[in-house]
C-alpha cells in the first residue's frame, strides 16, 4: 500500500430522501438545454425520471430525453447519443439509471464536442469541452456516480473497454435509496456483489493508498450487512437498500483512486460472450480470486476483508457468496482458454498484486465455473 498519495474526488455527493425535489434545481447552473440519458425502463420505473422531469418542467428548463441505453452499452450506442446531444445543443447531462446509463452518459459527455469514432474514443484526449454530468443512480452496484470511468463494449475486440478522464467525474451525484426499490431481488444481489468486488479489489490493488484502503474497509463492512440480509430473505426493506446504496457509492470512491484488478478483467468476457450479469460474473469468480491473492502473499489483507465483513473465516465468505450467486450452465475448455486470453489483455491486470500468469487466470476460471470434460 502506498503511503504517499493524491486523493481526487471533485463530485458533490447528496445522499438524502427526496433529494431530487430538494436539490436538483440549485445544481443545474442555468443550462441552455438538458440532455437526459437513461434506459428504456430504469429511469421511469424507479421514479427518478419522473422526479427529474417535474423539476425541469416547473422551472421551464428545456430538456431532451435519450432513453435508448441498453445493458452493456456499445461504442455505436454512445456515438448515437453524442450526435443527439450535439444536435440538441445540450450543455448539461443528467444520467439516470444503473451502471450502463451512467457510463454511457459519460461517454456521450466526452463525445458530444469531441467527434471521435471507434477506437479513437479510448485513445485520444479531448480537445473540446466535456459536458458536465449530474448522476442519479437507480441501482446499488457500480458506484459510477463518483468515478471518472465509463465501461463501454467494443465489438471490434469482443470485450469491454474503459474510457477514463479526470473530467468524467460527475459534477454532482444525487442518491436516494427509494429509486432502488423497484429492483428485482436478483438484480439487487448482483449489483451489491459488484459493489463488493469494487471495494475488495480496490483494497487489494497495487494502486491502493491509505485513504482508499480506509474507504474500502468501510464499504466492505457496509455492504456485508446488506448482503447477509439478502442471503437470508428476498424481502428487502428501505434501510437495507440504503446501506447497499451507501456501500456502492463508497466502493466507487475506492476504485476512483485505485482502479479494479484481475477480477474485473475476468468478469468482462463472461459478460460479453455469455451475457452473464457483470456483478454475477464477478461474484462467481471472487472466492477463487481471493484464494489466489491469499496464497500469493496477501494473507494479511484477506484477513482484514473477512474481519470487515464480520465473518469468522474464508469458508464463511465462500458460503455467503455461494448462497447469493446462482449460475447452472457449464463451459467448454475452449471457452475457458478464450476467456483467459481475453482477461490477460485487459489493463486492470496491471493493478493486480500478485501479478497472475496465464495458468493462474485459467485456474481461477476452472475452479469457479462448471467446465465440461
């Protein structure tokens, strides 16, 4: 862990019930036109989109609704959104939804005045202004509302890629637990495990520092309370949802400083090739990944993670994940070989300590998944 660090988080965070009606207008800064980015159902079903539209309408602020974001948004999707944002002369984006709409909104903010195409969006620096963003999460998982990252699917390499820039931090994140109440049980579980993976990976990352590690342990403790409740009952009260939303945001603060590691790199091909939910993919691999870290010299850190979760042993952690993570389909050896090669090409492998070999990654996949033959 690095004792010398720079901790940068320019996002204003508002965590409160009915926060949209209380605070949204004062955070707008007199926009000419607002571009709302959301999915087909997430914004409307959660109630967040209606609350945002009510404030904008009452204040006579023009807005354009772009509700075409799908799960795991593609390069083509965000380019289409950027064209619409440019055409509508928008100067502020309000992103509503889970990780997909929030990440897509960041890419759209980047591309509205920086007219890059294809691979260029991941490799070129902006020459024009990035439109400011207000983020309203409706899931407790990605923490994207407080990070400078946008994870976008790039079909040219058949994998997800990270668009990152310091000006992609949202200017404001408005968190209200009630917007997560419409989430089904399995989505609540998968997003919560995604948030846990952020905190755990950030704590184990070779980019971790004192500040990010303290936040990571708090995130792990906060999330574990909710995860234990989810493992016992599929009825989720607002208090539990509030804990998960808080833990997710804290996990976002962690990876904004430390990034993710091999666990995320391994989860991406499961999502791309098998359409396995991102949080579920991480959760299926987490126990074996943590065992790899434990055996690779990170015993002290793994012990702290288990203690932060108020568990007595690694076996208890493994049992908790097994209770929550359900996936019955099997994989071929050829698929595991492909996923291993794909994972090793991801940048977040470099943040992993210890550095995994091809054999290490292959073993984690094989131990975690049901493999034919």
